[in-house]
C-alpha cells in the first residue's frame, strides 16, 4: 500500500508538488495523469526515495520514505524513458539489477528467465541493449523493475515507444501484476489509464485536481446533462415549455438549415428526464423530432476541464 | 552510513564488464602501455643504467592524462543516460555507489600498472636493479593514481558531459602539477605549504625508496577528501 499525506516538493521557491494526499491499496492499479510539468515524475521520485519531500509524508507498506533503504527494497521502479546500461547485454543488465536488489544468486537466473518470459524478452537475453528497439528497451526496464518481486510497482510512462501490439501486451501484464501488487503508473495516454487502472488521479501544477474511478471523475467534472436535439417545427415554443418545466435549463441554438433547428439543452441535474420532456414538447407543438442524443463526458473532457488543457 | 560490500562489488563488476566489452578499455590500455614502453626504452638506452626513477617521474605525467579519460564516463555517463536514477533508487547508499565506482576505477588503473611490471623484470634480468626502491616507487604510483582517480571521479560527478568531466579532472591535476613545478619561484613559507599539499612532492619523496607514514597518510587523506566531495555532489540533488 502506498499512502501520501500533504506531500510537497519545492524546487527553489517553486512548488513542483503541493499538498498531495492519496492512498493506493494493495491489489490496485492507480493511474497518475497530468499535463507536462504537472509534477507526476517528481511525485514518483519522492515515492522511490530519489528525492526527499520538502514537507508532508509518504509511506510504502507502512514504511516512511525517509527510511529510504527499506522502502527501496519494496519498490520496483521504471523511470521515464526506461534507462538501462546500453553497453551490456539484456542478461548482464538483469543480472546486475538482480544483484543490486539482493536477489539470491541461486535463484537469479531462474528469475531472469521468468521475467524475460513475462515481458516477451525470450531470445533477446544475449543481445546488447543498444541493439534493441525502444519497445524492447522498455520491456527490459519493466523486467528489471520486477526482478526482486517488489510489493509496489511505480512505472513512469511504461508504454512510451511501444507499438500498438506491444502496448496491449504490456497493459495486460500490468493488469495481471495489479491483482497482487500495488501499482502506480503515469501516462499521457488517457485510453491506457482507462483500460489498465482501477482508479486514477489527475494533477496539475503539482496539485491534486481529482481522484477516483472513471465514473467518479466524470461525475466530478461533468457540466451536467447535455442533450443535442435536431427538429423541424416551432422550436421557440419547445424551448419556452422546457425552460418553464425545468428551472435553470440553458439552451443553445446551434443552427438553422432548411427549416431544421439544432438545439442543445443543458441542465446541471443529470437525473431529470429531459429527453422525455423534449420529445413530449416537440409532439405537443406539432413538430417533427429528427434526432436526439445525450452527450457523454469522455475522460478527455474530464482531463481538459480539470487541468484546463488537452492531453 | 552503511556500505553493502556485495552491492559495491557487483557495481565494480559491472564497470569492469563495460570496460571489457567496449573498445574504450582496450584503446586506453594500448595507448598507455605504448607511451610507457616508449619512455622506458628511451630512458634505458639514454642512461644505460638499470634504474627506473626517470620512468616513474614520467609515469606521473602519463597518469595525469590517462586517469581523467578513464574516469570521465564513470558518473557523467550515468547522469546523461538516466541510469543514475536507477542506481540512486536501488537499496544501496550513495557512498556504496561512490566506493563501487572508485574501486572499479582503481582496479582498472592497477591492471595497467601490473602490465608495466614487465619493465622492472626486464631490467632485473639485464642488470642490478634496486628492487626495494622499485617496489616503493610502485607503491607511490598506486597511491598517486588512486588519488588522481578520486579527483577525476569527483570531476565526473559534477557534470553530465564526459568531455567536461575530462577537462575539469585534467585541469585539477594540471594545476597541482604546475604548482609543484613552480614551487621554487614562491617564498619559503608558501613552499612549505606546497610541499605539504602537493601530491607530486609526496610522490617524488617516495620514489627515493623511502616509505614515510606522512606520505602515505597524505594520499589516504586526499582520497578521503575527494570521495567525500563526490558523495556530497551526488547527494546535493536531495537538498536543492
């Protein structure tokens, strides 16, 4: 389990991360989303003891990150761009990583083969890392981070540079790992976080903007119910009737072409039966309802609204 | 500050592996041994004596050029390629990283010095070599080289760029050499300080075949100082 309480990190006088509080349960995959410079990597660096927090606390399996060696043993970390020793072969790199994490020599080779299998590196073990594609280097980094069987995995953009097939494989792997471990992963790819993570948190300018499941985030940032209507007939009468029936309802006229009116009805309360009311109103004024659908809030919309930028 | 010996040796082995697997180590060894051989042979035929003092004097200059080249990638390359983040998040202390790198560098230099043992062996076969003096001189060379290694490891810790690390390390060693050479131009009071603080004056003193505790302690202190500075430089990211 990973827990952060008012975690902050200053660079000079500027906050890279400010008062960040969250917890990730065992057997849960948490996604960390945010625009560039939001503080994702700094947060991960504090949780992996690369940087100490300026204030606040963070614990990994109940151990404070200030007691860094005990925390580091429990964490598997894949830094951004998956750095590795390019002069070594994959096997040599993994042997080195295993030894540094104290994996017993007797089981190290078996462990390397197990991780190589899990990350699709069979047949690549004797190849030098500088001869590998970016996707395979990413896999090497992922295999190295899991070699010592850590309880927590912290993965900074784990699928960067992978082709779509590799992405699917790595996502499945992370999903499997997430059943038994605590996983925190950052990504710019919203669909990836959506597919892999149980919960996600969105940060911007170092501050938490939202946290929860996909549906909870959508509810948190939703502007309410939006209904797009395309009709022929007396649109003004329909608008008057709906606005009288539901106080606070806003209407945008999107256009008029050859007698067809496009309207967008907005209401903050998502529970009202707006579609039924619009249908009844159009029928009542003798109009023809050509099209009607409720706009769905996507994760991109949530990201955009919470951070004020695009992913 | 706990130091894990096993991890330190693993790091040292990895460095050794990198040197053995890349042309860098071989190029360095060939260049160093060629230069050593050239100066050994020149002195031998010029002087016509079974004596290595002149060669050991030149060796200090060669070390000044070669050790920055051997040390430049040690930490600068880790920082530039991002692997330092891997190292710094492993369950080891920063001092273990510093000592692992330093040990690897010292072993590489030692391997080169061991290969030069061919020269005293040749001389002892050709003439009457003062074995005691040569052994003391080799000890002096090892101590001087290890101190230079500590200086250059620090130079490699302050930058991400290997060339900058080389230039910075070389300039620090060059300054100590220039101060040593310019010693007679200074006042007596300054000369006393320079004799005390110049690695080359302690080295020259040992080349006479005399192993004084003060000389050995000087080199140990110099190693300690620069390894601590390297540790400080690597830890500095945490206090920014």
